[in-house]
């Protein structure tokens, strides 16, 4: 089975990266590690896609190593030991070809080749430890961080001294006590100005960063004493999927301010949740060593995969689908977009991809980066023409414009296949 | 007795020739007396068939002797148990590696000898105090302390700093006048915390014969911990006892898992000859049922759980077990 067939990647506590090929009928798992050489220090603490085509997976380890796994070649192409602050790497992202890492002690660093160009941000001015760092889908230089007793902060790498947005805690409760804060996960909603956070004290909070209000716009209590550990935005803008340390997966409606749906099947604490941005799939990974795949529309558990080690992180491909017709559509669209980067010369292109993490070996010519920037999401424009020309990889634009043929087709097919 | 699925208006009823009817279906009759009679006849017929089949099998066994097919085993809940995906295979490399890197890797690598601290609630009742004293004799290298109004988290922190490897809390519900009904086992310094329901506690004084405890380190027998969760719980319980048993003392602790209940027994054994072994039960006996296994030390509000018992979701089948 070719390596790039895997559509879900999972990182385990023992340090094993697993690739899973999920199809409608069956599930195939493979390990990408030498199982005799595992160390506790190599626990995979965070994962993210290394590039837009989702060919590379970046892994952040407990020992502050960053590894790159190439899905097409099927090997680990790069491994780099970093030293900034202390603690495991709890957040990873890429900005203009360079890697951004966030460690538990609060230091967020943009690792450019030249030391003078490296940007370092201390996100932990208050609080005990940093728990999450996420990148804004609109602007790759904007990062959100949060941790234990460290509320949400938005940073711009161009201005690393002060956060762009610093959240304020809610008012004291009815006993006039300060409400404790433990941000365990952050997600940017589609318009990238609204940010949702979930707390270990069983609340989900929504912030509007452009409105000037620092207090949360909405605060939803999920269950009683449910330590919420992870959060993901779903294909619907007003809903987020939350996982708790007690094994509850709940779909929370931010507009209504309450939980809409609780998904079943988890026995242990949920470690990470990843929802597909356009389709209704949700992958969740938990301490009871299972990977669960749910469908948020039909509320069903599609697949439950036992993966032997305690699991920490999960990633799903953009072209993930259990519907073969969707997969065909994606292939056609992928083929249509591919000729653009290949025009610059295929071999050089591959090299660039492989060595983009640390630009020690090749100077990235400015043209390349410009082209890559073009393919990223432009600022919001509400106009029909933009949608027509947009590649499918850009996230959804506001609903008004999005009633395209593609979506209608999918709905009909969903009705047929599940009816 | 109504049929299980009523035929829908458009669809053919179950009495059509498409599917053959089960014999029970012929018995459905609205009149209870007639129904009763029909069931009785059916039952008599079935028992007769069973007897004849058994006679046949016995005959065949006598005729063939050694070549006869094996005796049919009766169905029990254990034999009908729903197979669990997470059952640990003995040659599984990943599980072996995970065990090595586990919280108990130090114990099983013979590096850290266990040192247990045993305590109860704030004002333990006399029976609980007796139980704790017995447990202290049964588990080697155990200290019994009074709680002194400190919290579980604080106790765990202080005990870890002082070098203890395990912490056991006996919980009792005084309103129910039952002696002790909960056991919280926290493995230190950052190990998992297991919460059990404790039941059926019998102290050695209540057992019929006179007992003599020695202080030899016992052997530990773990039975039937098949799934991944069971494997972890078994290792956790085993890490309470010293890894080097003194076989001279002939003392054995058995932790037997059956249908998710863990039975603790303490015996002294003596081999009479190669085949026969005499057992004398000493010490307390009690039953544990796992309620939750938490990753990290006890933190019920903000901690993460590896496994939590969710009765309605998990125990929907009588043939499904988790340990």
C-alpha cells in the first residue's frame, strides 16, 4: 500500500507515528517507527501539516525535537533538536517556510535560518505552563496561545513584544471569587477574528478579537466538572466539537450557548479532536488507545480503531472521505491545481519542500515564497468571482456565497448513501 | 407473547414461504391457556430430543473410546464473552515497549522497591482500622498513618517527596454503616490513580481457623487480566508487592479477575507431592471493582482519565467485560 494512501495520522505517547487508511469498509494501520527503539523522551506531543499539499507531517516531541515525516516518500526526512525554554513542544506551525514551535515553558520561536531573524515570544508572562499554540488560518504570522492560569493571547510575529489581543477573565462568580483559568485548546473560527477556547474547568469561551471587547463574548459551561481537553471547529461555523478528560465528546453550539450533541464511544480522556473543515467527519483520539471516527450529521460512530498505545495527536487529510465519489472529485481538483507548482521545475520543487524546515542548505529564492503566498487564503472578499476562481483548498468563504454546485451534489449523495 | 416485529402494511407477513419459521413462532396464540399447553409440549419435545442426543453421544464415546469427539462444553458467561479488541497478545512488540516505558517500568525493571503508605478518612471506624492493620501485614513495607485532615492531593505530593511509591486510601461511607467501600490506589510520583469499589471484606479474625502471619515477602499471582486495561491494572496491583518474593515463606497473594471483579486472597501453600498442593487461607479477603483509572495522581476535577466506568454505555451487554 503506497504510503500517501493514509488519510489519518496519529501520534502516540510512546513516540510512534501511525498512519491509518480509513475507507468505508475497512481500516488499515501502519506504524512508522522501529518499535524496538522507543524512548519516553520521544513522546509525540504535537503534530501539524508541514505544507499546503499535506505531504509533510511535522512532529514535536517531548525532548524538544522537531521531526519531519514525508508522506510521499514514507520516511522521516528531518530531525532537529531545538533548545528554547524547557518542556515538551506543545504547538507547531509553519510561517513562510520556517517552523514555529511553542514549548511548555512559554517560549514561542520562529526558527529562521539566520539567528538575527529569529523571532522569540514569551507567552507565559503569567501562569504556570503553556498548553496550546494555534495558528490563524487567515494570517500565518498570527498565533494564539493559552495555558494554565494563562488566558488567551494573540501574537503577531512582526511585533513580538506585546500581544495583539489579550483576553480578560470573566467577572467573579456569585461568591465573588475569581474564576480560575486553564486554557487547554484554542481554535480560530472561519472568519479568523473569532477565537474559541476551551478550559479544563468545563467552559468553552468565544472571543471576538476585532470588536475591542477583551472579555469573552460567550461562555458556555459544558457538563459539570468536565475537564475539557481539546477543541476543534467543525464544518459548521457556529459549532465546535469539544472533548473532555472524562471521555465525553460534545458538539457545542456557540450561537445557542449550549451542547447540541454528545457522541458516544469514548472510555478514556479525549486527547485531541480533529474535524474535517468541509465534511462532517470528526476524528478523535483518546487515552483508552482508540481512534474514533464520527459523522457529525448522522451522529453515528463510523469507525473505532484500536491502536495499542496511548494516543496524543491526530491529523486528517483534506481529501479524507468515506464516500468514493467525494474522493474522485478531490483527485480531479488536486490534478487541476498541481501543474502550477510543477512549472518551476519538478526536481528543484521537491528539494525545496524537503528542506524548507531549516533553510540551512538552500536559500529560498524570493519568487518561490511569493508564489506560495499567492496560494494562501486572501483577506475576506465577498464577491462571486473570487469564489469561482478559488481553489478548493482555501477554507470556506461566508455562507452567502457558498451555495455552490459542489455542496448541493454532496448533500444528495449523502442522502443516497446513508438513506 | 407478541411477535417481535410487526409486519408493515405494504410488506409480506412473516408467515410467507420466504423465510422458514422458528418452532417457537408456531406457539404464538392469543389464548393464554392454549399457549401454555403448546409451550409445555414444545418443551417436553425438546428435552426428549436432548436426552436422545446425549445417549447417542455417550454411545459413540464408548464405541470409539479415545478417538471419540471431545465432550461438549456447557455455555457459561465466560465462554460466551464478547471478544475484546484490546486483548493483549503475548508477543506484541508495541505493548512490550510501552510496558518498558510505563510508570511501572521502574518497578518491573527492578529499580524501585515499593514503599506503601496506607491511610483512611479523617475518623476511621474501628473496623476500618482493623482492616488497615491487616493490610499492612499483608502488603510488605507498608506504613499506616492517620489522615490528619489533609487532602488527597497534598498527601500525594508529600508522600512522593518522602520517597513512597504507592499510596492507598481506604474510603468508608459511614452513613451506610458499611465498613469500607472504596479503595483509591495512587502510584507515585506521577503514576496512575485507580479508584475501586471495595466489597465483601473479611478480616482474618472472622475466618474460621487460627492464622499465623509471617513476614516473608509473598508471591503474587495475577489471574485473567486479558485486555489492555486489565494488563495495566494488573501491573499496578503487582507493583504494590516487592518484586523479589521469598519462596521460603510459601505465602501467595492471588488477584483473580473474573467478570471485572478482582478477588484478593491470601494463602499459605504446601506441596504434598507433585500433583497435590494444600492451601490454607490466611489474612483478609476482599473484592475490588475498578471504577476509574486516571492518568496522573488523583485530580478528579481537572485530570484526565484513562478509563472511566460509564455504566449505561459500557455495560449494555451481560457478556462484555473490560478487564
